[in-house]
């Protein structure tokens, strides 16, 4: 039985991890941490849990965590997780980081997009990007796993098969993505308050969203050549879910059958990717509260455009569910373990 610590357990991703780990056959929760001085029972954070679950969320010393836990899920803010990840790396622990601090291989790119110096370049060299559909072999037995961002997961799963098969131009990709507000986390922000969101819908960080280099890095690795994208995120007045509409320019050889075959080849055996029937496209309600990513594809015979629509739950396949999927792959557990109760 693996002893798992959730560092930063009170955020949205921490809550989802607690729920999943409590139903995992091969893992147990050994520590739930918070920066608050006062400890409190987990039921006060998640009132729906059974009363006999005897877990507390409290502050822990690093030496205590090293003794009690084998695997660490880092649910810390971007720019803060890297220091903890480096300490755990030196201690020989296994880390699954849900922040962005381990995702970008080049520290200079990280510093450009996140506006702060990366203080743990050793972690970047060791970290494996945790998108199982494309990097399952690398994840097995890894010590440091960079859990992908929510937007990049939907984008990569929708585009990856096409760039891998060489069916689309890699310099003409447009990602029009819409997210529920939980993707912004719990931190107070004027733009995510109810009055600003209710009956509203808007684009944000146009041309400067920090997930852009992550998307391009992942797709370039899958394609074996440089891939550039135009990525525009929007905020929806819903609590969870991401729907991405992706526009690609197909090459002359990329007929309809080849496009569909690329997706079928890529995902026929994947436990958490579901392809819609021709002419059908996913909706948020299809995937909310699940670890699935649903994909619909249109190869328009009247033009050179391919349209791909992906939908996923940003807190599960886009965060905590994918973190558990990475845990399962890393240790050779059944990949659906803890994730098949929906």
C-alpha cells in the first residue's frame, strides 16, 4: 500500500485527490497539508465524506513528511511548487506536481511566461511530462512527473494524432478554448467573482496565456518538429469543464478517412479518451465529474480545414484525475483504479 501525501490539500485539486485516493485499492492517504496553523478534520472541507474517516488536514514538518509518505502530490501554486519538488527530489521521493513548475523543459521559457526565476533546474531535467496517451513509457517508474495543465491536455489530445501522422500544417493551428471558473483556483480575483461571471462570457490573456508554450512543447515532441499555435482561452459562467474547438489546415494527402484513422489508431485502446461518432461532438455535461476526454472530428471536404472539438473536466482529466492516472501508470496499477466509479 502506497503512502500518499497531498501537499496543499485545501484547493480544488486537493479536494478531488482526497476523494479519489479514499477509493484507491493500492494507495492510502498518509498526510494532508495546509499552511493554516490550526488543524481540522477533512469532513469540514468535504462534508459529504463519511463520519468515520479519521483524517486531519494540518501543517507538517518536512522531516515528518519524509518519514510518513512515499508519493507526494503537489497542489501548490505555480512558482511555489518548485522549491518543494527539489527538496523531495533530493530526498528520493516520488513527486506528481499539479502546478506548472515542472512542465517546461527550458527554464528560460518558464521564466519568460511565469515572470519568476526557476530555482530548481535539476527538477526540470528529471521531470517526465505526464500525458499517458503519448508518454506512457516514460511515466512508468518515473520519480518526477509533471502533471499537464487542463487546457494543454484538451489541446494535445485533440491535435496530437494529426501532427504525429503528418496530416496537418504545423504553423496554422487555432485553439479556441472555454473553461469553467474552477480552472482559476480558489485565490480571490475580481474577474472570477460571481457578479463578474454571471450571465457573462469573455476571452482573457489573449496572446499571453502561460499554457501556450506548454501546448507547443508537447505537440512539437509528438510531431518530431516545431509546432506553433494560436491559443485563445475564454471563461465560462460554469463551475467546471473545458471545451476546446480546434481549427487545423490539412495537407493535400489528408483525406477524411486518413484523419479518422489517425484518431482511431491513437486512441482505440485508451481507457479515458472517447471518440464521438462521425457528425457528433462532445458537450461539457458528457465529461463533468469524470476522467474522460471526449473528441469529435470534422474533416470538411469543401475546404482544407479540419475541426476538432474536445471536452474534459478541468479538475479531473485536466488535473487530479490525470494525476491519479499517472500514479497508476508509474506503479503498474490498473489504469482505471480509483477512476472508474463514475
